[in-house]
């Protein structure tokens, strides 16, 4: 198994999403000694926002691209290589202004490429990134999984939609909610998220054993 861990919180070591996502990756690795991990920290190494050179370069034959087009498309190609090589993808983000981090949005922009991760045909769009397991780890100051604030959650619906569009429909969500409500709430949220991590890893191991 190959695991791709993508973190995007600007909070560094204080990030709850990075902490739980890393915990998940480490427990999946421990459960499968042959597994390999590729980590992409979008804060330490942010991807460039898409620009005119990117937008034209991806539709230009490689041999006809300018140096700048070749550079930006090459960055995107590298991100795509990581995605296609992974069996399991872990995406970690904070809940920022009711959505995902801008650094993770840039990652989405680089992996959403026509002819690479999706195509259009007579029956409409078709996702080309299949057979992947995806975990979304989302940390939020409030509670957005239930109650009146559900409608303000544009992070999980967006990620489910865009991931599904490119073919990744096997998605699990791990929420770390209410971390803005005081120290006790943080402790409870982290404990709940860790318990879900344990349950998901146990389920994954059981499924792998049954398929062996």
C-alpha cells in the first residue's frame, strides 16, 4: 500500500488536522509494514496558483511549451504522479472561512485536469482516478456536522464533489469539531477523532485480511 498524506494547515505544530491526519497515516503504516508514505506539506512547499502559463500550457504539446509553461505544468505533473501512485490519500485541512485552505484548493486545481484525471464523452464527464481510498481530516472551531450551522459547511460537500468528479468516491471524513470552544472541547474533539481513526484502521485491516 502507498499512502499520500497532504497537509495544509497554516498552524504548524499547533494544527489539529495535521496531528490527526499524521496519526492516521502512522497507524496505517504500522498495520501494514510494507506500506510506503509520501507526505506533501502544502504550507512548507505551497503549490503555485494556476495562472495563464498553466492554463495554456496544459493544452499545449510538450515540445511547443515555453520554458515557463513547462515549469508550471511539470509541477502539476509531479502532483499527479503522487496521486496516481497512491492507494490511500489523506487530506488534512482546517475549516477556513467556511471552506478549505487556499493551499489545499491549489492542490485540487493541479490534480483536476481534463484528459488526466477526468474526461468528457458522449455520456458526460468521467473520473479517471479510481480504486483509491480517501480520508478527509477537517478541524473546525465550531460544530458544522449537525445543527443550524450545517448549511455553512462548504468544505466537505466541495471536497466530496470534486473528488467524486475525478473518480474518487470511497471517502471517509474525520472531523475535529468545536476546537474553538475551550480546552475541554479540544480534548474531547481530539479524543473522538482519534477513536474514529482507530475504528477506521481496524476496519481497513479486517477488509485486507478478508481479501487476502
